[in-house]
C-alpha cells in the first residue's frame, strides 16, 4: 500500500495506525510562529467506530489501509450473521455482530448500506443516514399538545427507542436520523406539507404565467398602437404634401410644366 505524509491527510483517507485501520475525518495543518509545523487530525477507528484526535509532525507518515467501502443491500439476519448482497455481481457477504454494532436497530430489509471491508472481511456497516420506522409502543400523548416540549420514549419496529413529541401516536411512521438517533418528522406530515407546497408552487406558476401573458399582451398592444400612430402620421403628412402641390399647380400654371419635367 502507498505511504502518506501528514500533509497529505484528507477526509476519507484510510490509514493504518498501531496495526489497525483508521479513517481520516478532518485534518488541519498548523504552522506555529515558532517550532515545527504539524497536522491536527481527527480519526475514526474502523473496528470500533470510536473517534480520536491525534497530532502528526510534518515528517510523520502512515501506510494506507487496504480498506474498501461497498454499497450493498441488506437481506436478512439469521440470528448470528447479517447478510448483504452486491446488486451488480449478486455476491453475498456476511457480517457478524461486532461489525454491525449498534447499527443493527437501523437495518431494514432491502436498505442500501455501506459495508467497509478490510482485507476482504466486513469490519463495519453504515446504514442509510435516514430511515422511516413505525412506532409500535409509546405512551398516549396529551390532547392538543403539538409542541411536544417534554417528549416521550417510543419503541420502533426494529426495537430502537427514540424520543418523540407527545402528540406522536402508535402506528405512525417517523423519520429517524441514524447518525444521532434523533426523531425526524412523521411521514404523513411530510406528505401533507409536500401536497400543500405543490399546490402553492402551482398557484405561483399559474399566477406568473397569467402575468407573463398579460405583460406580453400589453407590450404587443403598445407596439401595435405605436405602429398605427406612425402610419397615420405618415399618411397625414403625405396627404398634406399632395394638397400643397395641388395648390401650387393651380396657382401658377407654369409649374405644371416643371412638375411634368420632374
């Protein structure tokens, strides 16, 4: 594997430290007024998921880790292993409880997860950032409470327990952030506001279209009116010229001969 110096550390880079794979989450290169420059690096230990912060001198280096992230579809759990499949090759991989960790409560059938392989073996599984789960058990909420300032625990269909507002009831499907385990927004509320937003957008579009048509019509009317006025002025001027010419010819018969010559 390639060797990386500390000033080459970037977010997403996988390196080996103390014989274990780590993922670089952030790196800040510092140049103090005195002394040697160094890198302040935040790392995630892939085997356990714990996060650490280390400093490296500019001359320090680390070997790249033979780690690969794969997008795999979760199939099922047989009680001991969690099975995933590559949708392109249909190859299946199995991850044990150590690799799954606490993320087992966020795994849904057919969900696309990121499975991290080290030396060809799964060492960690990352579920989707957001999942929608049904509430199977929670205390009854207080009628009229829409703020939910206190909150209450709710058990989801996968066994996960999250804190939800008091107005949320059993049977509702909510959105949960798997990274923090926090409650999102009930799906029916999302759909309701999505419908309202679509209606508002359609109304705005219709209004803008109507206004655009009116504006185009007004511009066309102004242009047409200007063209007609110009034509009328031209015709009137031409008529006045003919009239003046007639008067001149009738007043001086000799001018008839000049007009004929012209």
